[in-house]
C-alpha cells in the first residue's frame, strides 16, 4: 500500500480545459514552484498528477463524444479545438515539468523511499530524450489525419435488402447458412470499403511521412526506433517480436490449415471463399446471443456471466451502467471497433463498442470489462502516472477475462449445445488470431524500416507477409484488390502504430491465467486481481510474475499452450 499523502486540491473544481489560458497558471505554478525538501517534491508530484488527471479526462471525453457521433460538427469542433489549440501547448510545458522532476536533487531520495518511482523515472528519461518542440505540430497534424480516417470508417453504411446497415450490422449475415446471402453481404461490404481505398492510402502516406519526420527530428533512424522509446519497451526488442512471429508460423499455421481443411470438408467445398469463414460449418443457424435492439438485456446477461466467475466482478461491472459509462449499440455515424477509456479524474472507466447481436460482441464486452476492472482496481494509486500498466499487461487483463468467462456462455443461450459452439468459436478464434497478429506486427516492422517506399512496394510487402500467415484453402480469385488492401480495416495500423504485438504477448499471458484457473480458480483469480491492482508500479516481467504467469514467448513456453487449446477444442462437441 502506498504511503503517499492524499491528493490535494490544487485544481479548481470548475476548471475549463477547453482554453489553455485557464490551464497555463497551474502549469506555471508547477514550473516556478521551488522544491526544497523531499516532502515538497512529493506534494509537487501529487499536484502535477491531479492536474494531469483533469486534463486527460477532458481530452478523453472529447474523444469519446466524437467516437459516438462522428458526423456531429459541434462535437468534432470541440475535439479538434483540444487537439489543435490545447494539447500542443501542454506538450512543451509537460516536457519542462518532466525535466524538472528528473533534475530535482531530491528525486533519488524519493525513489529510495518509494522504489516504484524508478519506473516513472525510467519512462520520463526516455520521453525527455526523444521530445522535440518541432514535433508538436506534426503530432497535431497526425491526429487530424487519423480523425479523418475514423470519420471515413464511421460513415460506412450500406443498404441491404431494404435496410440501411453499418458494416458491423451487415457482418451478421456472414454467419447465415445460405451461401448466396453470405456472398451478397460480403461483396456489398467490400464494395463499400473499396470506395475509400484511395483516400485512405493518401491519408496513410501522409502519416508515414510525418512519422518518419518525427523520428529524424528526434535523432533516430526510423519510426520503429522512435516507437520503442516512446512506448517504453524496455523488456523486449524488435528482434524478439519477429522471432515471436516465427514461432507463431511454426506452431499455429498448421492448426489454421487444419481448421480450414475441416471447414471446407464440412461445407462440401474444395476451396473456401472469403464469405465462407464465419458460417457454422455444420449448417446450424447462426449464434444469436442477444437482440441488438435490447442493449439493457445484453448488459444484464454480461453481468450474470461475470457473477459466475466472481460476484464482485458483476457488482463492479454494473457500476459502469449506473454511471452512464457504456455506449454499446451499433449505429450510423459511430466509429467502428471498441475500446475502454479511462476517466482519470472521476476514476471511472468508459466502454465503447458496436454491438450487432453476435457472439463476438459478447467476447468484446467481456474483453473491455477486463480493461475496466484493471482501471478500477488500480484507481486508488495517488500518482496518476503509476496507475496505468504497460499495454502488454493491460491486454492480459482483457484477454484473460474472455477466457475466464468462456465456460459460462449458457447464460446467453440457455442450452449447453449453443454454449459449447460459442466456446469452440472463441478457442478457434484464438488460434486464428495469432497469425493475423503476426501479420499486422510484421507489416508494421516493414513499413517503418523502409521509409520512402512506394505504394507498389508496400502492396507487395503486405502480400508477402500476409502470405506467410494465410491458409492456402482460401480462394481470393476475383477479389485480389480486396486481399491487397485488407490492412486498411485494421485501425491500429492507421491510428496506433506499433500497437498490436501487445495483443499476442497478452494472449500468451491470458492462456496461462486460464490454464491455472481451470485447476485452481481461487488462486488464479486472486493472483489476477492482485497483479492488476498494481497498475504500473512494477516492470512488465514482474507484473506477469505477480499474476502467476511467465513473460516468455519462446516455443518452449508457447507449445504447451497450443497443446492445451487443441485438447480443449477436441473435448467440445462439433
């Protein structure tokens, strides 16, 4: 337990963060304030944390508003005002505040008193090393570009058999047993997405150029080198990521090929087409765990699943709904995908997603609930900067929650047969996920270590890398352009560069949590909760260790997990 003083009242309750003029006196106070003792340093850091919580939450709420209403001009203007007129003025001031902490003669004494601050010191040293004033407006422009990409994606809808549907809603028809319906839905979706390929390529090429310029300005050869420092990746190297990809190719691709061969055989096909990948191979009706028009029912059943793992989880989950921190339905003019956003000042999580009534929606909400629990369990840490764990461990929180709940899907279906189908879908999805993760990560390594590449070179690289992790059972004839542009739909490549390997590392951690849970639920849940409550106060390997798992992506550690997946799938009825 921290021995820090409680937060003070440095930030006025009515602070308006939409105008930097209101923030500037507070930042100047922190810059000018003398720090003569370790106690004054502690108070200074608490006040900086307090201010950062308020500013972070203001920005998070503007982002949430825009994600929920991509076509609202007033909301977009408020978001862009923060991006263009507030945040760029904070960045250089915050850099000075980081330097003030690092240069403080009392820092080492404070670190000795609270060794957890060694991690903050290490991260801020990396931040200071790569910060450049000239990069601030470049980051602002990159945010404008990613906002444009999200707006394009949020505007995508189609008319299918008389109904206007988002692409997330249309995707449900890919599970229909009638092959003509699946093909019609898939082709309509791809035709709609293809309309914006040229615009998205233009956006991405501008992002590539700006990311490379940021790196050069910081004295680094490329954006991969920059990202390693910016993301505080102290515990693994780019070479480790590529080696992980090799392990995935060796251990998972044979399973993917076998799954596709079995699917084709069950469907009576020599080859699978892209619209054959989501339908039940036995010809059973699609799994429909909930009515997408009944979001309250979706929330209640999710709470019921969580209560079967631990009643406390359900209680904590329901506070999100009580506080109005869930936006779950799929609708036009809403950003695709899903995320959990931390509201630091009120110490609450917010979950955003696009539920269309599929089994994947159930897993997505459980995934984001895992992130929410992580935030809730670490929220009492006084220093904001120590609340957030490394992303690689944040995703353990979410992916483990999916697995902890996968034996209780009958809560949604009311019968064991459909629950078993859903569990098989989840476990087979994990097998299929790893090659896609390796594809996305490997592609990003190529993108940023080949600055100045042409569009044709980029296309060839994508096809080569994706070819390593693709099943030969899938026939793309006639849709070669779609295959070449599949990376466009992966939001991380556009908006969160080099954020994807975390999912693979975390899934290895989550599988280890699940393995332990299956033999000793109480011990596994206890270690999981304790590790998540540590926030960012331990190194990445230490957090894994606290959860009773290993930060290890070697074949030696991964192979037993692959064997477990196979055994669990084999035990389920087809």
